[in-house]
């Protein structure tokens, strides 16, 4: 069971890692050509709007509703019905998103007026409106990308969908490297590149769907049984995703009331946390959803439980050391990636504090990515929605009742409390999801969990002690060249990883423990 899943997770994680790396290169190039002025503000505002809606209508709610249904069709119905479902969803969902994209282009001035009212006083308003008219159709393309990815994932093809994000980054890197620098309006060039990158992701995945024999012209089929089921399943997912997005929006409002620089420090810390989360945890969640959906469709509930149990073990073994690494080696990592020119020692320290705070929630965030598919695979989207809303309320209550008063009382690092509140919300989310699955008997843990946790904690402690010793004083990292930082930081991470796995081996853990789930 778990060997093919482990292979799929590895290939998906590798593609996601490449996506994160190319994304970092993309951000670095855009920072050079856009700077931190009006053009940069306008571009990121125009880019965030379709991305906000993307999480509502594409990658999150849509994927979690579409994959279980198409997996059921794949396992229980003939191929021509699967092809008809894909065509019906593409035509119906695509038409709605195309109409929404066209509306967004038409009312772009109103959207910017509501989303960024502060821009109306200067040149950023017109710039953002101009760019939004290029970036808003990205919503349609990314929705079609999610549809194609769902088809491929349900048939066990994970690498191509994961690599599609790399295609997007390469298009933007090309625009930033060769076209934008010579333009009078580099931000507009990048906005056009966003449009092109969305189309490129769709084209990149079409051959894979064609090889499965499932590619046909989209059809408007709003009353088709499968389309109606997917739409009904999407509604709770959209509400749940909206809760997360509203939480992020309110977080931004709270952060804006703190000291200058708080938003930047949290943003850069979050980007670093997203590396292990995206490379492994999200990849693992993507891989197990089709497997769980197939288990549910065939009523193989023992295998269903074993799959989640295996994924949980993998998260604990691989994400725990990543969290300890972020906690103990935050300064070197931040200094290596961000600590140049205008990003001084104070910025490095504040960002490192935020990263340390986020590290406490990394395991919880990762477990959520594994537990949620246990609900969606059974086509239960309402409970994850309610749990997400509960976690959001907890996070916002901490922000309002603790963070703001602490900031007014002169707490030296109020932005760290924001990160901590986010972690508490993630922990609440994890515990409630866990209780739901175990309470129903859907998830039954296998033998050996206590021994596994003890091994991981001891190995992580040894690794953490080494990293604390290697990190040293924050100030010395700013005096190093890039090459020296890369050598010392990279060497420290590799050495710590080797120590971690050596200690695990000495404590009796073997690779086979992660390839199979004992019963």
C-alpha cells in the first residue's frame, strides 16, 4: 500500500521543491526590477486578488470536491462516463469562472477602490487597475489547471500537476529577466506574464489528460449528476476556505496596527515555513486523497485507516526535525536568504523570532494536510468547514484579546504573538479533525506509536543541540559573504539531518518502518 504512495509523495515533493526554489528566484528578480515603490505595490495588489479567489474556487474547494467524485467514477463506471464527467465539469465550471473573470476585468476600478482604497490618492490606483485587467483572467486558467490536475491525480499521475507551478514560475522568471527590465512599465509586463503563465499551465497538462483518453470538448451540463454533486460538495469547502482567507485578511489588519516592518517580518518567515509544508505535507495530502477516495469507494475502510496512519507517521518523522531546525537555526536561514543590503541585522532578528514562533505550529499545519483528506475522501466537506471556522475564531480572539493589548503595553515583539496565535489556531484545527476521525472509528492507530514518538523526540533533541551550537551569535552572520553563509548554513543543515537519522537508526528505527504500516 504505502510503497507506491511513498514513491508518489517523493515525486510530488520533488516537483514542489523545484516550484519553491523557482518561486524564490522569481521573487528575487521581481524585487530587483520592481523595487519597493508604486509599481511593486500595484503589481502585488493586482496579483493577490485573483489568488484570493483561486483558493476559493480552484485549488482548495474545487479540488477537494472533484477528486473524490471522479475517483468514484473511475472505480465504478465505464471510461466514457468519466470522460463525460470531465467534459461536463470543464464546460460548466469553466463557463462560470470565465464569466466571473470577464466581470472582474470590467469592474476592475471598483474592485481596487474596495480592496486598496489607499491607492486612490496616487498613481498606484491607475497602475493597479491596468494590471488587474491582465491578472484577473488568471483565475479562469488556474481553475482549469486544477481540473486537469484533479483528473491526473485520480489516475495516480502526480508529477505533472505538481510541476505545473514550476512552468508558471519559469514564465515569470523569463519575463523578469528579459522583457521587463527594458520596459517603461515593468509591472505591466509582469502582469501580462501572469496571464501567459496561467495559459501555459493549462497547455502543459493537456497531453497527460489526452493520454488517459479523457480529453474532449467542454460541455455546458449544469444538471449532470456528477456536476451537481461536485457543486454541492464545493459549497462547504468555499465557506471553509473563505474562513481561512478572512482570517488572513484580518491578520493583515491587525499587523498593520503594529510597529513598522511587522508585516514584512511575518511574510518572510511564512515563506520559509511554507518550504517544508509545501514540499512534503501538501504533497502527501495530494497523494493520499485519491487513494483514500478509492478505499472509500470500494468500502476498504481498514485500508483507509492504514493509509492515514502511514501518512501521520511520515509527517511526524520528517516534519518534526524541520520544525526543530526552524526553531534552533532560524537566524542562519534568514540571514542566508534575506539578509542583504537594506535587510539589516534588526530585520534578520525580527524575522527569525517570527520563524521560531511559526516552527511550533509546523507539525500541526502538516497534520491538517493529512487529516482533512480523511473527510473529503468520504465526501464530508461540512465538518472540516465548521472546524476551520472554529480555528479561525480562536486565532482572531487571541489576536484581539492578547496581541493588541500587548502591543499597546509595549511588548517588544508583538508580531511574534501573531505567529503564535496562528499556530494555536492550527493546533485547534488538528485536534478537532483528529477527534472527528478517531471518534467515528475511521482512524485506528497502528501499534508502535509511543516508541516512534520517543525515537523522534530524542533524535530531534540531539539535532537541535547541534544546531544551537552552530548558530552562534546573530551578528556574525551579517559579516559573512554569501558563499560563507551558504557553506556554513547548508553544511549545518546537512550535518544536523545526518545526525537525526543516525540517532533514529541507533534507536532501532529502520526505513521499512515507513514503507509499511504494522497491524
